[in-house]
């Protein structure tokens, strides 16, 4: 029996003549880390943009927990339990770490209209508790009053993940969370992601193949907008078509 938190069917988007995501289907199981890998330009970020409502598909369907959420706007999806962090950072650089987290934590699901009068106080208390918890977990306690723009690159990426967790999503989409990170920061981030699994489901785009193989329960390989292969990390790595399209290219790039 499958228990999909996310299921995508025949998802398609075109930019002019280019079919960036071409009839893509897959499912992500609840509590798992599902990863999407593929060479640059394969359509990974476009896929995330479709799932998270940043762009609308030309065809196909997105289901969250069995509910059709195709074409929903990002805020509505967030309220329904789907959060994403961006490949390009999405923080308010001119605000402190605390303010960035509090703004995100205040986005609580809309309660009954009646309680709106009382909400500022209780919501604020809940938001502050969430900020505490996240700064502890993400090792940002010493940085609470620093402007996000002054953090190191690794700290910014960590804060970005913390921000996307503030609204307590059930599914988190991470687009290359370790991009540009040092080896040590990458290892720390991997440990954080591993720690989140089980508590929530994760859909990860990642360029670092070793990291993907190490972290993932299930891997989807994209190539030119299409799904080239999917399965357990070991099986995907051993697949000859994947070797040719992805690892071959990665090896070429490393040799250059
Ligand atoms: N908004 C857009 N307008 C036009 N072309 C786009 C847009 N977004 C992505 N593309 C193109 O779609 C293809 C897939 O891009 P992308 O989804 O970013 O790939 P990946 O994340 O796998 O590197 C690329 O050729 C890219 O140039
Ligand atoms: Mg991308």
C-alpha cells in the first residue's frame, strides 16, 4: 500500500518552444526523503515551481495528501501544509534573524473568524515559541539579533530552511539547500535534513550526488524535462541510462 503525501501526474510546462517539464509523474511517500536529481537545465526548479504554485502547469495534476491542489497559489499551499525553500535565497536581508523567523511563524493557518480578535496575542506567543525552537535547532541562537544580510552563506541557507519550517509544514520542498556551501556546512545541513525526516516529508533537489545517495529513500532522475529513472538510490546509481545522462556528465565536468 502506498501512502503518498504528494503525487504528480502528467505535469507539463512550456517556455516558448522549450518543454521544461514534459509529462512528468511521480509520487512522494509520507515521512520519506524523496530527491530529484538531474543535470543543469533538466527542469528540476521548474518542477518545484509547478508543485509550489509559483507557476501554473499547462497540463497535469498535483495532489497533496490526496487533494487536488493544482494551480493553487503558494500561500494557500502553505496553509495546506506545503512549504518550499528557494534555490535563490528568499530572506529579508535588512531584517534580523529573529524578525525573519517571526514573520514566517506568524503565518499560522487561518482560524475561525470569531477568534480573530484574540489572535494577535495568542498567535504572537505561539510564534515566539516557534522562533525559540527553530533558532535552537538550527544553531542560530547567537545570531538572533544580527541582520540576515550579515550572516555567512551557510548560516543564511540554514535560516532559509528554518524560515520555511516556521509554519509547520507537512511537506517541505528544498531546492539545492547546500548550493555554494563549504564541505563542513554541507555535512551540517545534511544532518539537519536527516533530523527532519520522519517528522515531515521532504522533497529535495540536490546537485551533490553523494549527498542525495546518502539521504534519500527514493530518487527521481530528470533529464530534458522528463523522468529518466526512479527508484532506490543504489538502483538509480547503477542504471546505465542514468550513468550516461547524469554521472557521465558530472564526471566530464569534474575532469575539466
Ligand atoms: N521562467 C522561465 N522562462 C523561460 N525559460 C525558463 C524559465 N524557467 C526555466 N526555464 C528554462 O527551462 C529549462 C529548465 O530550467 P530549470 O527548471 O531551472 O532546470 P534545473 O533546475 O534542473 O537546472 C532551462 O532550459 C531554463 O533555461
Ligand atoms: Mg534549478
